[in-house]
């Protein structure tokens, strides 16, 4: 079974087709190529096969189950808390040709390499959640206490993965100064740990800890500095963990980081669709009445994209056969994808996540979750288009500003 090679840097798109907006909620799900890991709907998987002769795919379909039970915990999006739905996923191996696909039995995975690739795709986090986490992590810095970390000279032998002061074996935090393992904070509702990691900090003033279970082979882990009271990063995490006999390259991530938990809670939040006086907002439908998902403080980007979508000559620049046949990670293909969805008007909203990923990959300022200025984004996008698409209508346009003065006492 011929499959591609997954590295820690490989991005796996696993929520929606990269050529259109059909997603894993579609009855037939989406299909991830086992050779190049491109994510396609059924129709585009057939086109992918015709163009690249890649015929093996792993399908992913989301199953939504409504939760009827009452909450037992005052929390959102956690076990026992307020949850309207639960999600699970179905996977299926498929072989595509020019006519469609046929399901394959799991037994066809005949090598350890292929089995490893299939399992990693199944276990990969949803792409939008991974991007949201990365947006938050772009703001995390290496604090002075990490840089000045003092550790034992001798290597500490492996220790049982349980709290040093009680019997808890989940949500454990390793002190990077002495190797003490303490359980997490006690929550206001009585859940959580017994506060032993915090107690250790208060008695020793060893500031930096790492959450065991969040260490992954690419060097990511959940680090916290008690002195700064902030989530922090560590450029020497492999070296620091090696002191306590932890090999980062062979580590398996088993728990969510605090950033991932925060992102998931925010992602699941159901914002009200009513006005202050209780009236429901009117939903617009039809061509160019398609909304854009907020990726986390991206209103500035969405407003610019919606404004550009109203400039018909600019839209026409990307509604060409060349743009529709470009690779999915080319900007003109993603503009084509977005404007096609706008023009069709069959969806109430779509996500500009892939477009942002493509056009902002060289400018992390607009990949983070911080608020940005709409004019600054437009200026960046204008320069980007001028360099990559010099014949675009936007490059030939002249914009002017008008100042309006109005009397404060009359019109």
C-alpha cells in the first residue's frame, strides 16, 4: 500500500474540501488522500485522481448526536457540563477512479508505515481547532524565568506518572527545576486536582512547570510560569525534559493543553442571534449574501473581503479557468473558491480560514488571534496582490479619501 510520509510539520486538512466548501457533515463526508494528504469532497477526489493518479483516500464523516441529559456541572463544553450536541467520527478507506469510489476493508493496510499514517490521520485534531490554537500560541513568549531555568546537573531517572502528594494520575504538572510532579488546580465546583503543583510553587518558588500528557514529538507542550502567571514557551524544551528522562521524540500526546481547552470553549459558544429588544436578526440569502466565519478577532479581515467581493471587476479577475484549475494552496484558487461560494449563494456562511492561511503565511501578524486594523490588512493585501497578480483590477484602481466636516449644533 503506497502512502505518503507524515512529518510533525505536515498540515492535515480534515474538515472541508480545499477546492469547495463541502465538509465532513456531508452525507458522504470528505476524503483525505493517503499520498499527498489533500482533502477533497467526492467530486474533487475524482478530479484529484485524474490529475495526479492518487487513488487511495481515507474518508472522514462527522456524526452529530443531540444531548438530552441535564448538566451536572456548572461548565461549558466539558463532560457533565452544558452541551447541546456530541460529535463522533466515522472513517472509511476508499479507492477512487474516474467513476467514483469503492469502499475497502481495513485489512488492505498491509504495512506498519501505512497503518501509522492512517492512525495519525484519524487522531489528528480538527484543522480549524489546530489553527485556532496556533493563533493563540503566536502570542506566547519565552519568559525570563524559562531562559534562566536552573536544573539538576545529573539526569533524574524515570518516575511514576502520578502526583507526588496524592494518587491523581491526570492533569499532572512537572516542575522543570526539580522534577516534582503535582496535580492541577482545584476548581470552584470541587472538580480538578488537589492544588499540589501550586502548593509546590508556593513553598519552593520554582516557577516553570510543564503539563505531562501534552508533550508531542514536534516539541509542543503546555508550559506555565507561576512567577509571570502566564502560559509560556521554551525553545530548549527537549533539553530540559531530557533531564527528567523524558524523550520528546517518542512522546505521545494524551491530554489537551489549556490553550486547546480555551479555544474549544470559545468555539462552541453559541452567540445570540437576537437584538437587544428580543427581535431576531433577519437572515439574508442569495448571491453575495454569504457570511464569513469569525476565526477569532478577524472582523477586520472579513469586512475587507466582503467589500472587495462587491467590486465586480476584481471578482472577475479570479473567476477564470486558470484560477479554478490552480493548486489549492495558491491564492488565486482560494479567491476563486470564496467568490464562487459568494456567487452561488447556497450557503449562509463559509470560513475564510484557508484563504487567510495562504495569503498571510509570510505575515504572522494577521495569523494571530489579536485584533488588527482593517486598513492595515487592506494595505498588506493590496501590496500582496500587486506583487503576485500585477494585472489585477485592484492594481489599476485609484482610491481617494474624502474628509467631511459637520457642525456640532446643526446639520
